[in-house]
């Protein structure tokens, strides 16, 4: 039986349900004359291909959190990549796995990296049971290479391999995804990043370059395949198809210039907030902006289908990096269920336990207790569903999930070292601390309470028969 968030009283009661208990000119006049396709484009035999090309010395390679970059090979001056569309077994975090679709064994698919001016040839083999295509999101290329099934190309049928070939005439942070049965194929994980580095190099060298692709998933409690029909009420909000604390940290050495490339192929806009610094927004899917357009921010809204480049100079510490929509830093939640905040549930709890043994009321004083109960195993939810809040920090529960990770900056980190350095040891005198446990401590200035007797607050059922439905 499929369980939706509208039918969760079978799993628990109102208290446990509220958290779901566990759960510029270039674009105006583009010349495509040099982008004609060769007459024959069969994949060359091994003897024709050189070994996988090393990283290009003209740029700092991108590091995709929890992901990888697809190797290429040079064939007669062309960079060749090979993508495979296929079903993949994916783990969002320990305790939640699903049958998803992706490329080359992962969702998101591997990041593609090249340099402005490169000629690229990209093979796409379809190992799905339905047709697909590939759209190069934001790239300037011939119409026939744009990848819209039925419009610019025939669909790629199961078992077929198509080839795309074009010259890269721009730079910036871009993405790729299907334009065939798009609602389903993107909802189940078919997407990736396409990074094009500037031919003339960066105006200011980038020491560490990270890529983060935002997405959302409807993985209903107890199920093992994402639901592509959901438009708003999602269970999991991810960075590179992972949820916190399974999302890798971004690591840097103090003083290094760091760029975070954020792409959004979810169905929601995300205000991405970075603690600790004022970053510069320096580019988008339209490429790197001229310096006079750079602007300082601490939160940048990344709209659906957009990318943004965020640059900053790293300062020591552990700094949160997350979407500022509160529900997007949580995992599976119960929606359209009673709000029990401030409600004494002691009597109701006992009655509900007669029907649901093991039921535990929650939410009267807030949801801070949620993670403690889930971590201790007191509130077991449906199979294959993650808790709403997860993660341990150096000072206790982090109470996060979804689109959240940490930027970890250290003075003594070696250049090029991406290993997790552990938690930051705050220097003496630089950390907040407790000075009193008395709630009446001090004499803070407070506004006087509203005069008159307090109102009697009592919830009443609504008689819908007397409502005017017009």
C-alpha cells in the first residue's frame, strides 16, 4: 500500500506526525558555422584514442561534492566524453536508498569539464526502458544539438547511442538534463553539471572550485522509487542528491579564494545562505560577469533552472552553508496534520496508545526533542525513511537535514588537501558560553504585557454544514 503524507495516522499519532517522526554580445550574434557535424561519428576504436587526458593546467579542477568528474579522451583534437543513461541504486544517506535514474552509475551524473574553444564530442547511450535525449542547459550551439526530443532530434530509443558534437563558444557554470519525458526523468535524478572554464584564465586565480546541484525528491515513506507526480510537497531536499549529514563538507585553507558553483534543477527556488563571510556573486549560467557587476551578498536566491557562482576568501572556522527555507533543511515531514504546539497531550497520548502501541506525543513545547528521540530509537518510522533532523556536531545535535553542509576552513590545511579536518577548535575567548541558569537573570528591558484578562483559548471543531460555499 502506498503511504502519502496525507495518510500517516496509520503510522503514528499527531505528536509523532508533525515531524514525521523519522522521516554579453556572444548571445546576440552567435556564429554556428563551425559547428557542423562530421559525416560519420562512430565511436573510434581503441587504437585511435589516446589515454584519458590529464587535468588541464589552465584551470583548477572542479570538485563535485559527493560526486565525480567524467574523464575524457583526446581523439584528433576533440575531447570525447561518453554518458550512459541508466537506472541506478542511490543512497541519500545511510538508511534511505532508492531506485533512481542517472548517468554512468550515479545521480547526479558526472560533472563534465572543458575549456572555452574546445571541440567536444559526447556520446549518450540509452540503457533505460524508454526513450530519452540530452539538453545542454545554457550552452550556445546549433539547433540540432540542443537535445529537445521531437523538436531538434529524434528520441534516443532504448539501446541506441547518439552523439553530440559542437565547439564551446562560452564559459560558465552550466547543466545538462533530458528533454524527453522530462517530468519523470528529472524527478528521478537525470541531471548533471557542465563546467566550461575561460580560455584566457580567471581574472583572479581560484584555489578551490566546488559544484553543488540542488534537487528535490518525493520518496514516500516505505517506498523505494521517487514519485514523479509530486509538484510541491517533497520529502527530501538535496545537494548533489545527498542530504545532511551525508553531504561532504567544503574544505579550504585560510586565505584561499574559493568558488562555489550552485545549480538548481529542483522545482523550487532556493535562497542559499553562507555563514562567516560576505561572498561575491560573480557569474551565472550566462557566464562570468564583468567585475562591475559583481555584488556582495550573504544570501543569494538561485531560481529554478539557474546557476550562480559564489566567490569568497576563506576565513578560519566551521561555517554553515544551506538553503534558508527552513523546511528545506529537514528531511521527510508530515504535512496537513494537526499542530500540537502548546497542547497538553498527556491524556490523549494514553488513549492513542490503545490503538497505536508505542505512540509518543511530541510537539507541545517545540520540536527540539525530535532528534533525541529518533537517535535513541524511541520513534521508529516507516521503512526507508529518514528522520527529519539528523547530524551531530562538537556541541550536540545539529538538528538539520536536506540542503545543509559545512564550510571548514583551517590555517594549517595543505593546499590541495580535501580531507575532512574534523571540528574547529575555537580559540580562547572567541566562543559564546553560559554564565547563568537562572531564567530571571539580569534586568532586561521588556515591553509591558497587554492589559486586561487573558483570553480563553480553546480549539473548537468547525461545522462545515453551516458554511457558505457560494
